[in-house]
């Protein structure tokens, strides 16, 4: 099994269903009867026979954690909170509406609990749902007839549980499965929850460790009124991007760590401490693993230390870890394969990233390497990766500077990294497209059954500055609604229409996305037509409407963080990008209020407007099934093949590859416009010779 959860599901004031959900592996599914047998063994041998001391201990632990959770709960969205209160009104007395689902009220009646176990947790009171593909369903009787659910046509069948099977599950004479036991005392339950500073606005972050292997920033912030903190820790080493194989090894290292730390992470989460690990970040550079810890501060240093020690000592080739490795390798390969079923616009965005980012390893390259990667390879990679690392850390919340420096230093000591050597210092670069140039990438949709086509068109703005960022945000604020209204509502092109700001590795761009059953060239034409009309609308934008847009953005920027975890996440972006503009929101708000309508018009005319000699456009087209069928019906077979995804078409400065707009009344089936003659190049060869923006950290 890979996942397990248990608790009351469907419930009311009169009844409740106790539900146990277990996600089985391919090997576990045929043996589901043995899995259920272990569930009943746990109920009869562990739960039913628990000593009063164990029951009291577990009860007190749950009471304490529930009380802390209720007392120091982070702010939630107003709509979610209101919805929860409305549900509580139907279940609890009016005096208990706020705390009903969270606190323990009734004293324990052990005899009543035993009675419920004996009466309700039996095979006579059992219903089993097995969800699996039809050809993989285990234990079906010969001649089983499948029925169809009325509304969605979902196939299902049912059959009674056999008496022999039921009796075998209830046989208490069978020894309990080794390893089954009640929860042990939770080592992460907080024992102290006092605040270490007044509940007032905190100062800016200060650096508490400045060494060749650790860069640690800290904010003592108790303004949220809770004894909580957050710690983001990135283990930076560019070796993980040196090749597709090393990138895959990092992914495998991540997946195995997630599996082997499950038990540790579960105990921590039950005690209000959440641990997560990833190897990507959409908001800031991430060359390695990023560890995230958030929750009560009291035992957080212990969790950080335990996790880093586990990572440092992890051997992927032991028999136990080899089994985990094999499991997650299969899971990762399935993930890579299933990515072809993503939405067409998502493939367009991925292609845009492959054109812009240096380095970039695509799905096919990663799958090819994953086929041959072994646990020994990952062991070798881990040794190289951890031997040199820069730990970039941000800690926010109920920790003093001295406490932060101490626990971070102690935790990193278990890894003992050396400073990064020059080859392992991140060298992140972004493609610099020549002014006035259009780069076009065309591909068949990876999912041959997907009907929709999509375009992802990015207008590159150059190296990002704060002024550029706020101008782009303001433009998107004004433009996105207009674009959706015109292309989605009026022209009915498709449900997915968006204009969003995109800032990757300190290079800004405007990203326009349209997904539709219409061909990509037609969508490009309609996008150009919209931009042409939008320029006129922008010039006529009333001053009061622009002010409303500006104040709306300022309000969003100056909205206070809802928790220490949210604040830490925001500040960590500055640390990992090495911008260290911790007051970015305040500076951005001030810049926004100083912008004029002419500033916005000039920005649009330089970088986005149709016909601008400085406009840089990267267009990624994904051609879907319906567009191909339409071409075939018209007797014009597509020139695209599976190999087309390796090519680029480069249109010289000044050319307009998708002249607009079609004449009034001309539909999507009209002949496409004649395009200027482009230069055809292989994507990888072109990237090797192109100019780049240097984003080295």
C-alpha cells in the first residue's frame, strides 16, 4: 500500500460512517483480502486489547493537540470559515458552534468504546469498495454482470462477502501481524507555547549565519499571536542540472526521501508540524532540494535535525530501500508518461520554458534516463550532491536569532557540506531573442485523442526591474478581463483564455494563452486582432478606471500575510533569487501609485503592440485532433510530424507572421494567411548559439 487514512466520513447528528481508505500497489491489489485481514487484526489485537494506560495517554495527547490547534489556528479565508460555521450550526448546540468540531468534551467511557468496537467494527457491518480498472478487479465470481450508474454511466458490480472469508477475518486465534501496534508517544508534541516577543509588526529579516555553506536569514515575528514558525531550507548545488541523468537522480532522491520520511512526517503533522520537500519552484530559482517546515516552534529544531540526518545517512541500495526505490521508480515513470495527457495549453507553456531556459531537460530525455537509473546511481549522485552544498535558509516566527543560528548550524552539521566549487555554482540563463523577431514552435498534440489546439504566446520584456514588474502587473490587470471578454465570451474561442505576467529567473514576459477547437494560426490571428483593438481601448481608458485598477493592485500587494508560513514563503523567494528586496511589496505599491496612463501606453507600444519594431514574440502552437481533421476534410494534410517538436521557425525582424485580422464574416475555416518565409532550425542547435540573459546566482 502507498496511502492510508481513517476516520468518520459521512455523518450527521444521528449516524456516522467510519471509513478506512487504503491505496494499494499493483502487487497489493490482488492481495486485498490479506490487507483487510490485517485491518481486523489491528482492531481486535491492538485497539480492543489496549491497556487503560495507553488509552489515557493517547486521549490526553489528542486533547492537547486539539486545544492547541483551536487556540492558535491560523487565519483562514472568510468564505471557507463562514461555510464551516454554517455546517456546524446543523450539528452542535449554539454555544459550541465555534469549537464543536475541534475540542473534546465528553469524558471517556471505556466500556462504551469497547461495546462500539464489538458491535460496529465487524464483518457483518462491513461494506468494501474496490476501485480499479475492470480488467484488474480481483476476486470477481465467474459470470459477474456489470451494471451502469444512471447519471455518469460508471460501471459497477456488487457481491456478498463469503462466510468463509468473513470468518477468517474475524478469527482471533490467528497471531497478530508483526509490526502492528498502537501509536507510540509522539516525540513532536509541543511542551511550550509561550511567545518570545510582543505581538507587533516585525522588523526586516537579518542574516544570522553568513558562511560559505550556510546563508541563513531570520525574522522574530509573533504578530500572528501563535507559538509557530516556518523554516524554508534550500540545498543548492548545480550538479543536479548538469545532465538529464543527474536531474532524474535528484527526482528519484526526492521521491525516496518522501517515502522513507512518511512515518516521521506523520507524527510531526499529528503534532501540528508540517514537513514537505520539493525540487521545483515556480516563484524563484531552485537548483536542488527545498525543505519546508511549518507549525509549532517548540519541536521544530528536532524535526529539522532528524530529517537532515536521515537524508545524510540514507543508503538507497539496502534491501528495504531498494524496494522503495523500485516502487517510486515505477510511480515516477508513470508520472512522466501521463504528462502527455495534460491540457494542450500546458504543453504550450512547457515548450515555451524549453525554448527560454538554460538548462532544460524535457520529458523524453528524463524518461530515457529513468529507464536505466539504478539505486547505486542515486547513491553516487547523493554523495556528489551533498559533498558540496550551499544551504539557503529563511526562518520566520517564534524563534530568536540565537535559537535560529543554533538549530540551523546543528542540523546542517549532520551533512557537513563543503563550499560550492565554481562548476557547481548555479549558472541559470534565459534565451535572449533578437528585438523584432518572432520564434514559432509547432507540434502535434502529445495526446492524439485531445480535440483542442492551443497557443502560448510570450512577449519577452528583458531583464526584470521592479518598475517593469509593476507595469506588467498593471497591464495584465487591465488586459486580462478585456481579453477574456473578447476572445472567450464574444468570439467563443474556448474556455481557456488568459493574459498573465511571467517572471522566470529575473526575465519578464507577458504570457497569452488560448485553448480552442480552432487551429493555432487562426487563434494567433484573433489574438493579434485583439491586441490591435486593445491599444485603442488603452488610449481611451478613463483616468478613474485606471486609478481603480492601480488601487486594486496596491491593496493586493499591501495585504498582510495571514501566517508566519506565508510570510516565510514570500521572503524565501527573495533569498533564492538573491534579490533580497524584502520590502518589494511596499516599493511596488509606491511605484504603482506614481504611474501615469502614458507610462502604461508607452510600455504596451514598445513590447506588445502589433507592428512594434522592438516586440519579441515566442509562439508555441499545439495542434489538436479537431484541427487536423478539419485540414484533412479540406484536402490539406498537415505537414507536422512527431519530429516537428524538435524544430523552430524563426521570422526575421519586421515580419508579421500572423497578419490580422480576417475580413468581417470570415470564419476559422478560411484559408490561413500567407506567412513570411522563416528560417528553420533545430531547437537545441539554435539554443547553443543564441544570446542569453545571465542569471547566475
